[in-house]
C-alpha cells in the first residue's frame, strides 16, 4: 500500500486536484479552447528570448491556481534557496547539489562551510581557459612535438551526454582559431566504439580527456586503458606520453595520479554527474567552441537560476513546466513524455533530457523512506521532430497511449536578407517548412478530427486530446542553449520537490554494474557455471557465452 506523508494542507490540495482531474478528463482540449478561445493569451510565458506556450496542456485556471498553491505549500522556492545556498539536499549521500554555483558570475560570493565556492569555480574556469588557449594556438603538442589535432573525450552518462549534445548543437559557433581541432566522444562500454575511432586518428596528435567524477566507472576506465595501450606505438617514455596526451577530470586526484595522469581538473563533490556540463566536465565544449562561448552558455543558465527564484509562479517557466509535469503524471495518468526539437542541431537533446529526468526522478521512495503516493517520472524519449513524424507520430496520433510532448524550436536560423543565393533561399524555405510542421503537429495532436480535412472513416480518425507545450527561442545560441538546459534542470527539481523524492542520487544505476563484476569473474572461469549459483536463465546464457568464446570446460582439450 502506498503511503502519503504530505502535510494536511498539501493533502487537501492533492485531494482538490484529484477531483479537478476527474472533471477535466471529461473535457477535450478542443472543448477547452471553445470555452476560452484566447487560452493562449492566458497560458503562456515570455522571458528574455524564450516563449513557453502551454495552452495545449489539459489545464484551466482552477487547476493552475491549485498547482500554484501546492508549490507554495511544498515550499518549492525555499527548496531552491536551500539548494543554491549549499544545504544538503542529496540526503542519501549527504551532499549539496550546487550546479548553480558553477555558473555564478565572477565577483559574486557563495560561502559554504567557510569556503568561497565561487573562487574555486573560477579558478577551475581559468585552468580550463589556459588549456583551451594552448590547444587553439597550437602550443599543446604531443610527445613527438606535433601539435594536437584531435581531442577525444572518454566518459559516460553525465560525463558524455551533456558535452556531446552541446558540441553538436553549437557547431556553427566554432571560432576560427579552433577550426583545426576535431572533438570526438567515446562512451560505449563496447570496445568497438573506441577501436573504430582510433583507426582514424594519429596517436602523435591525439589528446584524451578522461572524464569520470569518481574515476572508478568501469566503462570509462576500460576505454581509457585502451587509449593508453594505443599510445604505446609512440617512440617516447611512458610518463611523457601520459603528460602530453592525457587530461583527467575527476573529484579523485589520487586515482587520476595512480592512472598516470598529470594534467588534472577537479569535479567538485557537490556536482552531480548529469548536472555537470557546466563544470570541468564541459572542457570539450570549451575546446570546441572557445571559452567566450562556454561562458555565454554559463550566463544563459545563470539567467534562468535568477528567473526561477525571482519570477512569480504564473510567470515562471521552469516552475510552470514542473507543475504541469506533475499534473500529467500524478493526476492525468500520462506516463510517457516525448521531446521533439524541430532543429537538426538539437538532435541529441532528447537523449540528454532522458537521462536528466529519468535518472533524477525515476524513484519510488521519498526522502523519509516511504513509498511515494503517486507516479513519478514518466518515460522520456524523443527525436528531431521532422524525423519523429516518420517514426512514432503514428502512435501519438492514432495509438492507444496518452503521451505529453514538448515541441522545441528556434524561430530564426538564416538571415532574411533579400540578396541571397538560390541555395540560401532554399534553406530559408526548408526552415519555414520545419516551423510549419512544429506548429501544425502540436495543433493536430491537440484537436485531431475537429480540425482536419478529409474522410472520417475509422482508420483515418485522429483522436486528438494529446497535451503538449511549445518552447520557442529567437535563435539557437550558447546563451539560449544554457537557458534551455537550466530550465529543464529546474523543472526536474520542482517535480522532485512536489513528490518529496531525491533527484540527485542514482542508486538504481549502481547495483547492476557491481554485480557484473562477479559475472565477469565467472565468464573468465574456465569451468562451467552451475545453475545452483545462478537462476537457470542466467546460467544458460553464461555458459553459451563461455562456449562461444572458448572459455567453457567443454572446449578444453
């Protein structure tokens, strides 16, 4: 049985919201718009270069007022203040979660336990800037004296997804003095990933960044060992190869040193992996885009940090998105959410946000160890909208599941000058087509048969009533991308606060990796594994692996 530990006032609001959800389930989005044709005038928020339209969500003024009251009763803003001031908010690990401190401007102070956190942050940024300058200027050379041409980031999860996405999304912002550098990413535990990449590179001109907060992650260390072995072909001593071809980014200087890495950047204990691209984990971003653009990314995120704690709830983008996400999951029983960026540059945003939301809020136990009283994180997935239309929009439009969606798009990509080439004109037309699809698809998801033309025979019906929000930005820039990512970080924290769960640990990730070590020992054991040691399925699969790879006793002569 689920246990609800909320205070009496909050319990009353949850009760009112459950009643409101039953009422609103009887209405369609089309009916809500018929009642209030200018819903969008009420249910939208503008902030700087951003526009959030949530009028196609199944809410009304009563629901939004109740949700706002729930946020106040849950002390969401106080929770933000606690997090941003360095309080221990990651209770299961006894840690702060100060990713917001990573984007504080120089000159601001944040003292935690007698230590100025901001000073440590900007010392690290300065160290990153020196590395970036040497690489861009061609001063950083390999052990044979040749300048570095390729940088390979070895990481997984938060040490890979954020930097990889940002580098892909902002490729057009690569400065001229960095054009000679190629930045690559290796994350897969499967050695094929790094092996294929290394076959294309020159060890004399390749620099590796080994990014792991703990410096214990098997996936990352396995790939780093492969990289280290690959460098053996260089005619140089071991310590010279490690000095010129490796940078470590971790909270464990001791483990980096044991591995042989001399150039080290810190990841602070109070930074969670999936919130870490703003830290030295973001070094690949700074190398690819330059420190100027990396600082603009930080500035955009900091602007949202200020917005989330200062803006009223009705005009607060992350808070509103978090409230609606809880409303959909906990009250409307919508347990799937899709991210649909209508811009090829943001192709990898859904993967980044899948980790951010599901690893943070995929929890079933509250801070107090009780079973949560409602559904928590939905299943989050997505793709570039234009491609998704040819993949799973069939399910969204005509399937049996209710799914909420976020449509995301920059309004402008190409200059509107009249004196342009035919190719530029064609690109402008394609941009208009993308935006037309973005707007139309959310409309069709919401209203279905009520707005479409044509036959209404059963296989041509569009049910509609699929809720969505649309988030537009004027352009995709480092500043706006920083704002976008901070919005989703804060949305996740709002959801966690209302559900009373810890969004900063990830114990569900750990056990399987730990158990794999004993499985590895059994794979390497030449004797057949006995079913008494494992369940029959695992024993069958294990022995099949050993037999195929000549580990099993049946293959011993």
